[in-house]
C-alpha cells in the first residue's frame, strides 16, 4: 500500500520570519553565518522577543510570503561550515524542521543579501560586551533585538587608499576610505564589510567595490593607518602595485606614476621529461615579457612598475589567455589533463616530442621567444642579397637578420638545401626558417652551388637567377649582371633571320623568327627547346640552321630521332637543304659512327642506335646535338636520358610539341641535357616546387619567367591563320548482343576477383593486375578478336561504325588515316579491307621501308587509306594528303591524341580536317571519358604513356569503371 503524504501544517497567523546576521561572526574566507528566526505578535499588538523558529512541518512551502520561499530554497544548499558537526541544524531543532543556522558562501551572498534586505526583515546583530563570540553565541543564546537593515540602491562604494606625507617626520601614512559621488566613510565606520562586496552601515546595506584588495580593508580596520618611512616609499609603492588587487589611490605628487596598457611578448621554455615521468613528454613553462620584465603566466601581479620612469605597465589578461589557448591548438596539453594544474608560475603543460619541430616553427613565426631543450630559437628578419659577376658566373652574397645576429646567406641556404628548418647562429642560438620563408628562398638554395662563401650560378642560369631575383625586392646587383639580364630580356625582340644561300624554298615569317631565335641561343651559348605545335615545320627551321653552319670549318652535327621519322628527316633535308651531307647511321650495316663522320655535315641516328653505340658517340665532339621528339628523355633516370647527357657538343637543341606530358619534373631532364646545371641538381626540384604534378601558381610563374628565353612555343592558331579548320567529333558505338555478352562476362569476372583483391592488398600491390584488367576491358570494347583470336571474324560495334564511313570517304575521293594502339585490331580491319578489295597502306613497328609506304599514300590517288599504329606513326609523319582521321580507341593523353590528328592538320594541308573518336557505349571507355571532367588525374593514371599515376586509383574508382 502507498503511504499517505503528511498534510502541510499551516504557518501560524500573527507570526513572521526574520533573518539575522551576526556582525562579529563572519570568517576571513567570507563565509557568512545566517540565522533564520521568528517572532510572534502579542495581544497588545507588540512583537515578542526574537526567538529561534523552526518552520512547522519542516517544509518552507507553507510560508505565505514568496520571498521567504525563494530565500529558503536558496539556503537549502548552505551548510554549517563552522566545525561543530551539527550540519545545518541547531541542537535544539527537531530533525524534521527547516534548519535554523546556515553558512552562506561568498558566491551565494551576491544573490541572497539583496533578497534578504528587500524583505524588510533582515536584522544585523552588533556584539555586546561579555557575550560569547561568533557562531557559538548564536547557538548558545536566544536571539535578541537587533538593527533592522534596508537595501541601498545607490552606486557602489569604492575602496580608496590615501597616502599623505606628515610634515614633521616626512613619513607617509596610508589610510583607507570608502567613497561614492560626494559621500565618504572611514573604514572604521561600517558595522560590517564583506569580501563578497557589501557594506553594512547606518541600517543600510549597499554594494562595495574593493578591486580585489579586501585584505587592505581587513588590515586597516584591525590595525589602523600604516606608516612608511621616506626611504621605503618607492619600495612600498612597487610592492603595492604588484599585488593582484589595487584600490583607488590618492598619492602625493612625488609618488605619482603613469599607468599604461602593456602588450605581452610570450615566452616558452620547453624542458626534457624529468626522470620517472611516464610517456617521456616534454614540459612547457609559459611567461610573458612586458618591457623587459618577465612575468609567469600563473603570477597574480597586475603589471610591471618601472620605478625610474614612474611608469606602471598593466598586464593584458585577454591577450595572455589567447596565447595560452594557442599552445593548446598546437598540441600542448595540461599535465594529467587538469587545466588548472600549475607548475611554478605558469600552467603545467606537456607536449609530445614528435610535435616539437612544428610547435617551435609556428611559435617563433608568431613572435614567441622559445627555448627548447637548452636552445634559443629566433625568427628571421630582413634578408640582404648582393649579386657579383665573374668571368662566366654570378655569385650571391648576403645575410639574414635574426634579431641582433646576422647569419651568412650561404649558411642559411645550405641548411635549406639539406632540408633543415634551423640554422646555427654565431651566438649559439638557432634561427628558424618558416615554411613561407623556405618557399620564397628555397629556389635560391636549390639552384645555386656553394662556392667561396657565396652561392654561385653558371652563366646559362641567368634566366633562372633573373626569375628568382624578380621576387626579391631586397636584392642588389653589379653593372655586369644588370647588362647581362637586360640582354636576355631583349630576346623577345630577336630579329628574324634568313636561311643560307643553299636553302631551297622560302621560310614563313614565324619560321624566320624561329631561325633568328636559334641563332640567338648560339650567340649566348645556350641550349633551347623549339616547342612549336605539330605541323609548323620544326624540322625545316633546324635544317636551315644546320645548313648555315656548313663551310665554316665547324664539326658535324648529330640529330637523334625516333625510328619512325628517319626517312622524314632524310626527305626534308634532300628537299630543302640538298647541299647538306646527311649520314644515315641506322640499321644493321651502319658501321662505326666515326668511320664516315668526316664526310658528313649531319649524322642522323635513332634513340635505340644511340644507346647501342653510346660509347663511340661520346668520343666525338659535335657542333650541334639535336633531339627530335625530345619527350623521349622526359624520365631522367632512363638509359636514354643518361646517354644523351654524355654526348659532347658545342650547342644543344631539343624539338618537341609536348615538352611536358605529365608533370613539370620532366623539365629538369630536358634542361639537364640542354643546359646542364641550369635547374640545379635533381633534388632541387623539391625545393623549387617543380617536381609536383600540380604546381602552384607561383611555381608556374617562376618557370615561365626563368625559361622564357629557352623555350619557343607557337601554336597553329597563332601563326597559321590560313590553315583550314579542324573538326573533332565523338562517335558512340552500341555493342551488339554477342559482343555485349563477352564484355559483360569479362567485366563481372574482374568485379568478383579484382575489387576484393584491391580492397585487401591495396592498388599499389595489385598495380599490374589492375592494368591488365583495364587493358582487357578496353580490348573487349573494341573487338572480341582482341580477347580471343579465334573470334576475329565476328562482328563488332566499332567495325560496324567504321567500315561504312571508310567506304563513304573513298567514294567521295577523300583520304583517311586510321589509328589504333592495338595492332591486332588494325589486322582485323586489314582483313575486312582485303575482302572488299580496298587499296590501303599499313605501318606499325615492324614495317620496313616506311618512307615508301608514306610516299605511296601521299602520291598514289588509288591508295586512300592508311592504317597506322600509334606507337609507330603517332609522331613525325607528314600525311597531309589525308583529311579524315579515325581514332579506333581513345588516347587518354590529350597530347598524344593531338599528335596523331596533326599528322594531317599541318603545313601543306589545304582542306578542312575531320577527326572522329570511336567510343563503345556503356563500357570502360565511356566511363573514363566522363571521369576526365572531374577526375582528370584518374584518367591520366589509367592510360597515360607511362601509367605513372595509376596509384591515384582507389577501390571506389575501380568500382565505377567496372560498373
């Protein structure tokens, strides 16, 4: 059965609750004793003597006055803090009654005292002579009549310290007073002053502002005014100002000072873990420097007093807290997780050792004074750079300011070159090199060579040095360097040059400018890259240059080309420079490079032949060394790239329509051949930001300025406005049922096997399996015969689209190029053409006598089709007889695709060119095309020339491709 609730006993009529504070019973910690009492009205209308009054029923909710109910609700959290062991209950009160005595904390007083005063029933008891003191008196004797206290709504009373000098002894007397507006009270006048901020005086209670200096009130009320001897006045004032709380001051003229707001300089001392401390974490001590005075973060001083200046510098607590919060952001944590824990003068902070380098770098950059493990760290200031010129070099001298210490520029840049972010300074401290500083000055360290206390740049690096100094407004240079950079900057005004007298034909205007640029490079001793678009006649411009060298006693030149374009160079030379003696050093019967070299002006060889004969070639001194399709050396670590760097020649040139195919790191390999050392050592790429696949805008701007004189790039749109238009279109092919079945089965096989393996082992460890899967799917999208040779006679969607269009091209009297990466697919197309009696030409890597094949297609009107593999014929061919191009499988490298189309869209073409890409719908081909728009890096990763970005693939990317 449920117990019945006890009925609430009504509060007796003619009775009221009063609250009593004993003025002598307050403790030094500010806890206030409060007694709840009551009194009854007599029959004659007068009140009885004040009596202790437990509330009937022990429940305050029977009190009629809402103020009483609220007050007693607040008091429910107060206790007897006076050590008598009775809790909040008096010894004579029943346990069910509301307590009679309470210990009210300072925090509660702020809310409670105004409420008590406004009831009109707060009484203040003033102790009488021979009475027991304090709390014991309240417990041992019944309440007596007391002084009624009302609330004072006026402004707060403020504590003032008044310092006056006595005329007789010249001593200083410090007294206290309370002031507000025109009113003043001596400290002895109030009956009660509470540290929580209240004044009880003359039957009223008001607010008190003691500015955290309540201890002064206690001392002065207890002992009276304080006397200070004249020779102790300054020390007294300094000690006074260091106190955490300071009241208003009234000072004589000779003691007055100026008060200003200070700006803290944060300081951090990081110490190694003490013995026995678990985890080996570093400890940090924080302090703040105010005009040369160090104050611990946990110090309660209000500021710094500079006696000699009569200046008091106030601390900025908000700024200090912001700095300490910054430490937490960097990785510092309170010891044992206690944010209030303090070690000495500041918060006890800890840091994992691995986070130290970053913490030091960031804090020093933000202006902190940091000492870590006995080292003092400094932030870099101004940089001084001076350029001096030598015979064939330029040298950088200068220094970096770290406060009052200067570090020589070579020492700083040597640290940068080693990948370090610190440099040891002459006074034993360490200079910090922030990341932004490294980004700005890192190229200086990466591209120059230390020499004789300076940083030396070769003459062929003048463009690089000019670009570096363009971002350094603090740099100065001598007159020789100024003249050299001015000459370099005038390269854009290089005059066009005419071909030599033996040259047959005429050069176009931009080609004459190109010839002038090539001669400009020779004049300065620079190597350069002619990077005109495909079809703009790079070969012709170089032949004109080589022809101009004949008959001047110069040595022969070496031209290295892909195997597929040897015949093109021979034909172009015979056509435009018939007097130029060309030695074809290719094939099995080529002999030794030196056997007939004296009878030639140009030695023509291939990259493959060069590798086989490199030992003999390196013993020959050439006039020019020319690399055609120089992207062949884009990977600096290949045998081909290493071999061409061993060749000896007075001048070096490179030809390429795509000098950078994948990333800017390919430039280093190219320019290490053209101008050795120009871009520094290979590790310098990392310092300069050149090696990344996504270079920053600053890196692109730097390279554009540095290489401007050494790369000549013209597009067909710029120089051949008369060239007919080029139209490109994607033709989508729908797989028929049998081919769709083959593709879907293959796709499902890879979905079952490949995705789980990639998820388990990662893309990197399954790289070749991923490449094989993507290759097989691409082949299946082209024709089932590429997967199974026995099915080569089956139909395919791409042949269904291609063959009718080829028939249409032939009937209309046009010529067409058909490209594919798969020679097997080209073989299937050949079978179809042979069955139809169609005349065509064919070229792949095994084709012999390529020149004859090209000549027949170009000159024979009955040969209207040319089937070409990408690897063998995607570059270096002039096939302007064609005006249609069909790409049977996609080129994911846009540059390679453009090269294939430009076999026909080049000088000599008079008709519009139409290029068609055949894409199988709902296959990996179409999905990669879609991904190119949002994940170009992924598309490059799959089918670029080197597949170097395949590691960018993730499992979810493969899932999309295989869906």
